[in-house]
């Protein structure tokens, strides 16, 4: 009798086993779909592919225009080099001016405290001034 009870208890889950397995499989599949998209799952794949192809075509079109517009794959950068050299010279001048002004400011504030140390730092003797 005990054996018969165990068999019945074991057969109860076996009745719903197929249904439960199908449900759990569908739940797993549903996790991979974004149900809040504008298109249902099989069609949103086509949209992603279309966007990818469009972006690829736009980049190829830009490359072709640059190639035809410059007569080749190499751009004429001589004007750009001149502009960069001028801007580099301006940058150096600004940095030098900033450095000199910061030294002058440091000296002026230091003069209030100790004027002789500032003059020695600039290399100006007390008798030169």
C-alpha cells in the first residue's frame, strides 16, 4: 500500500509535465523579446538591419565624395599646416605672456611683504632700482 501511494504521488506531476515544460520554455523565449517596441519581434530584426545598411551606405557615400572632390584619397593639407603653425606660435606667445604676468603678479604681492626678496628673484639689485 505504501508503494502504491508513492507511485500515485509521483504520477501527479507527470500529468502536467508537458504543459509546464512548454510554459517555462515560452517564458525563457519571452525574456529575449522587447515587447515595448513599435514592431513585433520578427519585424524589428528587419528594422535593425535596415538602419545598419543605411548607415553603411551614408559612410560609403561620404568616402566616395571625399575621394572625388580631392582628386584622390589624400587631402591637400598645406594650408592647414600653415594655420596650425600660426596658431602654435600664438599659443607659445600666450603661454610666455601668461608666465611673465604671473611672475610679475607674484613679485608685486611679495613686495608688500618683502621687497628685497622680490628684487633678488628678478635679478635686480637694490642699488639698480
